[in-house]
C-alpha cells in the first residue's frame, strides 16, 4: 500500500460541518476544484475557521484542550499536582512517570496533532490564491500561521522536535515518502518565525463585544512566544515578550473585582465574567455549539451540589497542603463536603474510593453554573491568562540578572495579594533561588490545572526529583529519569517511519 507519513488526511478535514458544501470526487487532493471552491471571502473565512481553529477546541472529547486526553490534563497529571482515582493502565503510568511508546492515550496523543499543521499548510496555499480584500486575506493567513506556530509549540513542549511537511510533498499524497523530524534548531526557528510573522497582521486584542472575539490575536502570538522563550531559557527574549504584553494598547489586566463570588480569583472562572481583561485567549464555549466536561471528570457522584460526577480528577493532598492559610484560591477547591447521605468528608475523614477525598481534593476551579446542561459546561475554557504572563516576566527578570529586583517582587505581588496574601518585600527572599522557589509555588497555586506545572518544573530543572518524591509518597517505585521531560512518540510512528523518524532518547 502506498503511504505517506505526514499525517496529511487533507481533504476530509478541510470542510467541517456547517461550512459551505461542494461536490467531491474520489481523489483526495484534487477533490476540491479551485475554480469552484474556495473563491470568495466567505469561503476563506470558513476554511480558516475549520483549519486554524478546529484542533484548538475543548468540546467533550475533541480538541487539544479537551479534559480527558488534552494537553492541560496530561501536563498536570504528569506533575506533583494531579492524580486520577480511576488508576489502571491509563492513569497510573501518567501519574507516576512510567509512560512508554506503547501508550495509546495521553502521553502519545498530542503527537497525533501533527496532522493539523499539514492541513493548515494546505489551507494557506488555497487562501493565497483567492481574489479578495488583501487586508482581510492577510489577517486570515496570519491566523493560519499563528495556528501553525501555536500547534508546533505545544507538540514541541510535549514531544520535542516536530515533523513538518512541505507544500510540494503535501500536494502529492500518493507518493510514498517518509520525512524525518526537524532538528531542534529548525523546530525552534519555525515556531518563532510563524508567530512573529503572524503578529504583524493580527489585531492587538478583541473586545468582549466583538463578533470576532475568540479568533487569534497579536497578544496571543506574544504570549506563546513568552512561554516558548521561557522553556528554551532565552531570558532576555522572554523579558521582551513580557514587556510587550504589559503595553496599555493590549488592555490586559488582572481581574480584581469579586463580582458575586467570594474572591476575585473565583470570579475569573465564571460565566458572568467570561471574556474578562485577564484572558489572553480562551476556547469559546456555548451550549449547542461547544461545551466542555470538566465537572463530571472532577466532581464526585455523592456531592450535593452536582448530579452525575465521576470523581476522577484530584489535586494531591501533599500539593494542596502547600497553600498558605488565608489563600483565597483554596476556595475554588473542594477539600470538605457533605454527601447526599449527610456524611462529612474532610482531611480527618477522607472516605475511600473515587467518590471521596482518599486520594486528594477536588480542583473545581470553574463555578457550577445554572446554565449547565447535564454534564456539559458552557463557560469559556481559559487557555492563557495575564497572571501567567506577569509571573513569567518576574521569573525571567531574576533568572537573567541573577538578582531579585523590586520590579520582580512587585510583579509577583500583583498575583499574590489578589489571593488575599501578604505582599513580599525584597527582604523576604534569602536570594535568587529562594525567590524562584517561592515564585514557582505561587504559580503552582495560581495556575493549577491550567497546564503549567510540568512546564515550570522542567524549566527549573526540578521535574525528575519532584516526580520521584511523588512516587515515594504514593508507595510507587520511581523509574523516571531526565529523558522523561519529553513524552515518547507513538510506537506505530516509529515502526512505520522505517528508521527515518527517530524516537526520543530513553524510550
């Protein structure tokens, strides 16, 4: 059988449900007649919506941000923060750093999104040939380039160097051709080039009332670049990106109003405060269009406030105990509750099994809303927040200078004092290492289950020792080593790659 290992299932993904239809012939690439489709600005918008945004969803079990196999849940479960009471061959390898190339879920799943970059590449080619307003066309092309850089960064963060198909190869899908992965340098250059170029033609940000809210922006490009430069230890460039996001024209600021909640932090994750100024980018959710399944995965079946929970996802007790007394962020976590049988579960009486506090506390975060339809939640799923950006900037300043500046302390305090905690002073830190330890813990509390903890520990060089400590706490024998800072490629990819596609070291 002729085969091409570029994951370019091209035509079938070009038009999602709800987009304009067209008659297709049997050939995969030639099925779309460019004289018929795409030819209009509406065609261009539909193709971009399908191919630039289709993968960045959290819709039930679809999309790279879904709550079962997506990048956030995978990252935090593979850290000292997360635990899943369902255990077994799916969750225990992830929780305790025992993943292998034979896994067929979370630790190998993200690599499969390599397909999406090929779709975006083909869509760029098609959009380029449409006769339409050039400014609008450039914006659509920039959205596609942002999508390629965004996806490449996620895959790189999880798996290392990516596999990138060129346009000529994609246009000849019946030709048997196996491409190698890019080098480390080539992958980094691709991510930076895509995001930098995209930022030139995208709007700074969208207002919450704008019909295009949720589409990619210049602010998103710089946020991804900030995270990329942090993970690659390019501190000066990270500082430049952090300062860029501080500019007034972007309009980013921390949520400080409580609204109807018990804290400003809790107010971030409510339906009433969707599209708040702290949100850099979120997956737009709406019942009937796109909803996520956070609640049933987290909440137990025996709690009074929600019906139908499965009691799976937990925050480990040891991690929860690192929160300071008076930290308002704790109030978005369920660490004591009354069951339907009027039994109180807490640290003294944890209960047993999934629907209890035996393995940890419940990281609720998102408010349970009256608009819920069964298991589904229509509150926007926040991907990047300004609190992430300001604390990364604080870290970069200290790592670059080797000293603790007043600016770095002030940036850290903007997040810390919002949570109701006492502000630090420069005298609060014994030195740069002490500052970094406290800052990384602050980020862990602020950004729990937002996919940051694994990244933070890897960047800090403390990931393996932290995971070994987690294994010991649960009575598990640790096997994790420095190679495990990257997940393996799926075994089938290596087999079909016939020696051209190389596995990550250590697997």
